[in-house]
C-alpha cells in the first residue's frame, strides 16, 4: 500500500472511531501540502466539522471546490446533515442555522440558504446573516433586495469590509461607477490593508478611464501582496505596465477605448457553449479527468487566423535589423478556444470540419457545458489560495465572444450571425473609428515599441474576426490572455505546442453528443454515462443519427 492510501485508511478509521483530534494531529498542514491529496484534506475537514470547528471546516471544503468540486459538495451535504442532527440540542441555534445557510450557499441552493439566514435573524439579527441574505438575493438576481440587506449588514457593523466590497461589486455590474468606487473606498477606509478593495477599485477606475487612479490602486495591491504573491499580483503587475504605456498617449487611449467597446459588444451572453473535439479528446476530458486546454493563438488550425483584422486596418509590424533586413518581431498572443452555441451541438457542417478523429469526419464528439459555472470554477482555481475574496472581472480576463465575419462583397461590412441590426451597425461604426485611429497612429511614424504596444492591444480582438467564407460556422471564441497561468509546452511535436490548462469540465457538463459516424457509439455512451454517474454528474448523452455522406 502506498503512503497516501495508508494515511487515508488511518484517517478514515480514526474518524469512524470519533478520534477527531487524532485526525487533525495526523494530517498536519505540512503533510497535506506535501501530498496535495483532496481525500486526505476531506478527512481533516470532517474531523473539524465534528469538533465544532466550523470556520476551519469551511476553509478546507471551500479550497476543495477548485480541486475536486464533487468532493466539496459531498462535504457541504455532510455538514448540513450534521448540523440538522444537533440543532435541537445546540445552545446557539442561530450559529447552527448560519452554518447550514453557508453550506446551502456553497451548494448554490440560494432559496434554501435565505431561509436559514432568515432563521438566524429571527433569533438574533447579525451583520453576517444580513450579508448572507444579500449574497443569496444577488445570486438570484434580485438586486434591490441584495442592496437592502448589504446595507442592513453595514447598519449593524460599520466595520464589515465584505459588505462594502459586495455593494461595490453590484454597482460595478450595474456600471454605476460613482457608487461602485464610493463603496470600495469605504472598504479601504475601514481596512486600509484589505488588498481586494484596491484591485476591485482599480477595475472600476479603469472602466471609467481614470487610468492614473487605476495605476495607483494596482501598485498598492502589488505592495500589499508582495510577501505572498498570487495570480492577481502577476495580473496587477501586467496592468501597471500597460497603464504606464497608455497614460499620456492619446492615440493608444483612443484605440484602447474602441477595443474595449468592441469586446463588450461581441460578448456572448447565453448560458451554455458547445465545443467540438475528437473522440480521443473527449475521452481525455471525460474519462481521464484531464483539464480543458486551449492553445496560444499561433497554434490554431487555420494559419490565416488573426490576420483579417490587421488586413482591414492596414496595420502591420516590421522592423529593420542587421544590414537593413526586414523582420517581423514576435508578439505575444492570447490563448484561444473555439466553440459554438448549444443549438449547433449536432450540425453536419461542424461534424465535417471539427468533429474528427484521426482526420476522419463525423467521428468526433460535441461537448456542451454551462458557461458561467465553467468560468466560476476557473476563477476558484486561480484564487484558491487567497485569504480575502476578490471578484475577477470576467469580461476582462475570461470571456466568450461572438465572431464577426468580414466581406468585401457586402460593402466592406462586418456581419455577426444572429445579431440585431443595431449591434451590427454599432460594430461597423466602431471598426470604422478604429481604422481611422490606426491610420492616424501610422501617420505619426511611431517607434517600434509604440507599434508593438498597439499590436498587443489589437491581438485582444484579432481572433474575433474572420472572413465571410467561414460565416456558416457561427463560431464563438474563448479569449484568455494567459497572464499568471502556467504555460505548458509539448516538446515532442514539431513545432512544439504551447497551451494552458484550465479546469476539469465534468461538473459543468450539460450534454455530450457523439458524432454520426462514431463506431460502437452505444459503448462510448455507456462509458461516459457510468463514469460521470459514479462522480455524481448526469449530463444528457446523445448519439447523432444525422445522415452523413
């Protein structure tokens, strides 16, 4: 028996014997860090739960949400069962109801969590119970109630930093930046060392185009996190560099604002997306629990990818090197994932183009998953080691976008399949303005550094534009800048491949569709079903019978 299994068996036996203190003494912080095994962490969480150490239980269970979501769900359900079994004998019923409310909150059962926070308040109103109500109503998209209860939390405890942050987040989403910045500033006033407040306020200042103030907040965030840097420290450092280049450069500021407007307009807001892949790719994702991967922009199948935008803008980067030889400098590109809407999960054209196995058409698989949960789990993975909550601006760092298609035959216009006429008109106006600003930038004969800065900015949207020849695909794109995420390099390929790993998708799957030419499809479907069923996941599994020639 290997050391991990021995420890796991011993910890389980100690928990069964109700020797909870021995479990905690056995599974030290150092030991858990060295083995990094979710099951061991879960046993320690169970011991904390039975000893009434609620805060320590939730710290471990919450961390497992990014490592092994199904295991954390199991722990939350165990907590609910345990608390319900002791509530009648508990001297502090309000505290028990609060813990049950938190567990339901983590399970995203917000209506039920609200019921328990209400019970707490009927016994004795507390600021954190009101905050729990606010969070539940926010997730249920009842914003007025959320604001009401966050303010009630502040009325009871004017020092509750999280309540100010939560109000700031709501007003940021409502694009009411004055109120958003006010509440982030109040959080800083209450706790000047609460790093999340500075990062979130920087996002708000940036959205309001107050770049110097955003720069100062990013710098403060880096200062506060320098002793324990995290993903957001790296991200903030990158933002600082970008803002320093942007400030006092009118050309760059105008171009940046247009790029942000284009990204906002092309955002894909449906709740699900579908990804076509090979059958071997689906096996890796579903049966082997491999993380979902996306490749750096240079590695997309179509070598013309990203060029449509630059051709339209007449923007190209070249430099003179030794003996006046013309060269194109390397530019960092974002990491790109290709998707379609869920209603395209069984499409003949897409089976032909992307649903392949060993280059054979229609032998692949279409995987549909819940977009927002996918992004939430990705954020949890990146923020799992943070002590304080920090909301990532998903529109900025992790976003799904519609692809626009350009046609010379349609009066040099861009088309967004399925979009409103108003959206298409707005996009084409933005593109005309962007081309005008790029033309002005080029006329100023910028140096190479300035040109590369604009290139990097344009690469944020370059992969959202394709030729009208591909319009039938109705493609969506996931665009991730990759800053702060480990880059993986497959050296056995020529050229080597670069990609990043995101998350396991089994907990966010909605549907799996096997291609119409998959051999022994029933057997593949059975393998997918029973593997996912064992882990507590039940997506719909379909076998395509579209006529494929």
